C-alpha cells in the first residue's frame, strides 16, 4: 500500500502539489503549507508525519525542498 500523502515534484515555477488520499490539497511552497493542508484534512500532529514514509511519499525531488525544478 502506498502512502496516503504524496508531495509531488517541484513545479517549474516553484511549489509542490500535495495530494491526500488521491485528492489535491493544494500547492505547497514550504513545510508549513503542507502541515496546514494536513491539519485541514483532519490529521492531528501533522508536523510529525512529514518524515514518516508510511504517511508521506516525496516524489521527484528531495524532501523539504520546494524551489523550482
């Protein structure tokens, strides 16, 4: 089973699309944006999930980097 949260590759203009259980949550420009999306989705302690591969899959770039590709 894949992680329920996917942080996609950085876009050419910066930021990364975030999906939660297959639904687009928004475009994140930093970890704070991601944790806010997770909080809105009802996930408690969102800050602790970003480095847990069973929860978050970072695709197409290094984790925690949001600059343009």
